C-alpha cells in the first residue's frame, strides 16, 4: 500500500526519519548533557537539576553499578514514581551498558515477583516507600543489589523536611528489612570516586524491557532496542516541530511530565524528547492530587502537555484550573486511552490549545499515529502514521481490506519491538509473515490516512490508559476458596473509560462481592481490582467448555442500550 497519508502531513514534517544519526541512546543523552550543560533539565517539588548535574550524577551511579560486577546487558529494575532519581537512574543504567526494566511502584508482591523473575533483573533501584514489596519477593529472584532512594534525596535541605513528613507524619514508608541495601545518595558518593569503563553500545543492544500483557494475560517484556527508542523519539520530535514553530517563540521547551516515567508514553514523549531538545521536564510524583498538581502548574508557563483523557478531565473540572496561565501552551497530546470529545472540547475552551490524539503500544515504543501537533480542532481519530511508519488494516487472513472497511490495525516501522523477551512463540503470534506487528485493535482508515479505532480484538480492558488483562484477574479470583469459576470483562466507566467487572459462580454460598473485591486488592494493583461483581448460577461457554467473555460483553452492551 502506498503511504496515502503523506500528502496530508503538516508542512515541514518529513516522510522518514534517519535512525542512523545516533549510535545509541547513550550518544544522544551525552550529546545533550554537553550541549545544554547549564540549562535546567528536570524540576521536582521546586528543586531543579541541570543537564550538568544529571550528567555527573548518572556517571557516578553508572560507575557504582559497574563496580557491583554486573555484566554488559544485565537488567536493572527501576521502581519509583516521578522523582529526580528516575532520569538519573535511567541514564546511569544505559551508560553502564545495561537494560532498564521499568516497574510500576504500586505493584503487589505477586506482580513484582513475576516481572523480576521473567526479566532476570540482578539489581533494583527503588524508592523506600515501596521497599517492603521488594523485601517480600527478593529471595525468589536473581536480584543481588538493591539501591534505596527517598523522596528527599536530591532536594537539598528541604529534603530533610520532606523525608520527615513522608516517613513520620504521613507514614508513607512501611517498615522493611533489606540487609545489604545501599542508600541512593551513598551509591552516588561511592561512584564519584570510581571510573566508568565505557562499554561499546550499539543500536542493536537492549535499552528497555517494557512489560505489557501482549496477546495473553501473562505480563511479557517488550524488548525495545536502542534503535527502537531513538526512532520513536525522532518521530515524535519531527511531529512536534510545526506546533513549536507557531508564535510565541519559546526559548526552552517546557514539558509537563505527569504521566509516570515507568510508562512508555512518558519515557519517550517527555523524558527523551525533552532531553534531546534541551528542554525541561516538570516531574509530578502524584498527579492524582489534582489540587497539588494545579498549584505546581501555576508556577510555570508550559509548552507541551502529554496526558491521558482521565487526567485532562480531572483538571478541567477542578475549580482552580482557570488560575493557570496557558498562553505558551503549544501542544497537548492525548494517548494511552481514547480521548473523549467532551473532554477535548472543554480542554480547548479552557486552554486555547486543541488536543491532538495519538495511538501506540509498549511494543511500538509507543507512538504509531498522531493527529497534527498544530491542529486547531479535535478530530475524533487517532491521526496519521508518524514518519517512517506503515499502517495496514487487515482481515483475519492477513489480507489488506479496502479503505473505509474495518480490520485489525497492523504496523511496521523502526519503532516496532525486537520481540517479547525470551518468548519466541508469543512474538510469532503478533508478527505477520511480511513483518507487520498485529496490534489487536480494530480500526477503519479513511482516504486521507486518518484511522479511527472501532473495537478491540483482544479481551484487554483499558483502565485510565493502563492495559488490564482478564486472564490475570480471573486467575486471582479463581484462587479464592469460595469461587467455583469466574470471568472478567471491561464495562463502560465515566471516570476511567472502562472498569473491571467480574462474573462469579459461587462454591461457598456465603461469598459476597465485598469478599471478592477485598481478596483481589491483596493480589492486584488498585486499577486491576474489580469495581463490580455479579454472581451467576453459570457462565456462558463454548461446546469445549471455554468461557465466552464476548457473550457477557454483548449482554452488557445490550443492557446499556
């Protein structure tokens, strides 16, 4: 198929990007550390650190990690919210020649154990608030080295007060015991006296293992090479340029980083895009505190605002939102979940900046498509394929369908992962013979190349931008002694796009919905816990006994209609 969308590209956006301009992500990072030395790079809780400081601290931490005897290619897990240690640790792991394993800090011990074992991580850098989770599983993993940070580590004198409040007043640090663990600042201090043995890193080396449900419920690591991430960062950068060229001119790109850095969207669209442009990222550790988030936004004039629909919605509906100065806002990118028209309209009215919705997956680093960054209206589509990307809408037999017809969205480009970590069978299931990645989403492309998502082939549930896989939740519910069998689906939810609903056949007649929900909360991150539980005498099944989730979904749709 020819790339019909190219003629609808904004002026100045190239058809293709040159991935060979950087030998590795390390080359890209070090170029910016040199070029923008005295500029601010990251701000968190009013404390700014410069590119020089990120360079020096990440170099020290890289040397310290090497001194622990980790071989090139070793996996290092990062388990933190958006704090200053995150970008420093990411740069350090990459510079030492290792791969970053991003971990959601809210994971339960069960979820963390799977990820650490599956990735073979040998070290973890964790914020003390979540160290208790590490303690519970470390003996069952390959992790030999633990570095523990605290909220106040890099905040100077203010950090002492922050740590006191976090630990003693708010009691946000549960007790833990991790003998041999090293404090983040001690690791930095030790590393400053060491020399980094610069490894040879190529574009073909693994940069990140980004965990996702893939096609089945088991969480798998999308293997993202240096070239995958470089490509997507360059694609996003090229796409952003028309918006940046609009007046008023901005001296330094200012990005709001409220999306968690362990999520691929923030990693590429905030952290790496910002560093390459010599921009500054405002790190928001807890975007759920909307009042506090708005107070932070009032202090700055922001230019780029990537977020998910639920966050935009919460902001525009807060009484203090109108106190923020958005006169320098150039681009607002919606991703991670469907952006709703009423939210987009409210955002445009409040900020004067239209929401540009995009689409992608962990497996694609993540961006595949986006609406023009300088758009003045919400399109209701996921936009056009970004440079060097091919999109093909296909039927179940892998044949391309005519324009205007629905089929599975398949994509090819330099941002597509190398495969699932150590799972060749799973990789084979999602790749077509001609090299396209099958997304599992059903879409329709129009004659200009704009695509609209109409359904999901997978049973995946999307809760506030996070993928939730029914298999995983069903496995947990089924392990409750009072449950005979169960099925899980997503149902429409005004706050989070979809909510998790469980259908349960009881083994114990006294089992309640509250029992099921409480049990799930001990095994699953909060967004995966069912919000609704419905008891049934039996569940719909195929003639071989497979539970039909689709029938349950269709029932709910008909009831809602």
